[in-house]
C-alpha cells in the first residue's frame, strides 16, 4: 500500500476541494471565491491537508499545502449518462508537484466501464510512483439512486476493489449507512464530500457523524469557501476531525 503520510496527519485529513469551476461553472462563485488566490489563502492559513485543483489552475497558482490534482472532469452542460474522461496524466500531475491524484467514477453509469479502464491505468502508474490515488465514487446514472445507503456502500466497495487508497463519497444523513460504507471500503480510507452549502450547524453536525462512523476526514469545497468566514469553518472542522488542535 502507498503511504498516505504526505496527505494525512495522524491518519486523518481535511481537503479543500476547488474543482467546481469545471464541474459546475462559475455559478458556484462570488466576487471573492472566483479567484483561486482566495482559495490558496484559505488553504495556507487553515493548514488543510491538501488542496484539490484541476491541472490548469495548478499550473498557474502555486499551493503551499499538498496539492492533489484531479485527473478527470466534465462540465454540467452535457446531459445524459455521465462520463468523466481523463484530462491530465499522472506524469503531468507529478511535474506540478502533486502529492496525490484524484479521479471520479460514476458508479452505475452506462459508461462506468470507460472510467474503470482509465482509473485502472492511473492507479497502476500512480502506485508505481508511490503517489496515493483518491477515487471520487459517486453513484449516478439513469435509474441509479445517488443517495441510497446501499449505493453509497457499493461505491465505497468499488474503491477497495479497484485499488483506491482513499475514496470520497457523499453522506446521505444516515450514520448507519455511513458506518456500513466505511466497513465496505475495508482498508481503503473514506473521506466525505461537503455538497451544496448548508447551514453551518447542520454541516458541522454531518461532519461529526461521518467521523463517528469511521471516516478519516472530509473533502469540502462550497461549505468552506462559500462561507462568510471560511477559516472559522476550517477551524471547527479540524476540531471535529482531530479533536482539540
Ligand atoms: P463540494 O464540497 O463543494 O460538494 O465539493 C465536492 C465535490 O466532489 C467537488 O470535488 C466536485 O467538483 C463536486 O463535488 C462535484 O459535485 P457534483 O458531482 O454533485 O456536481
């Protein structure tokens, strides 16, 4: 197994996700957070465990915290069965000084086999170079329930089966479902995505529950950088993840 020491502290992690500009477009942004420098500042001052960028931003904006380069992506303009293709190689990510790479698979999509193939090559190459691989494992596609406990656990298990070091899944608000997903992931570590912005108290409550369920941390975007005081959210999340710090 590849060591996770560069992207975890005491086995736990808080990642700041900022690939939404590709996935959703600037609709998620305001005057401040549309600027990647604003995000770099939150990451640096908040001392998060890793910052997730697509390669274009990583090339132009240098991170002081460990960089995680997302290797595939798609826009929200394409409709139909989801397919997210590779946009950046492991080699390019390493040139950008990435400490890990990320890849999304839409479990249940008619095109999941294409993403499985791409992921397999990435996983092989990244592991050869001792680079951890984080799999965004999202159940999605025609007739696929994105939030059922059964499918979240299935997504988690796919991460273990395919060789991911960490999987990033969503929380459906049911702690028992998260416990089962964590169990299903075996030795693959689980981090949980933030999702659309929620009330701060609701979001922090979710964070407490996923940690109780056995996740090693969270990978959050909008609930941090859309907040009025992002560093306050980071600090509260760190307390939940690491206890007093
Ligand atoms: P958020 O915390 O903002 O939800 O970010 C997590 C994330 O996985 C991002 O990395 C990604 O851009 C986004 O969610 C994708 O969301 P969706 O697939 O629901 O459009």
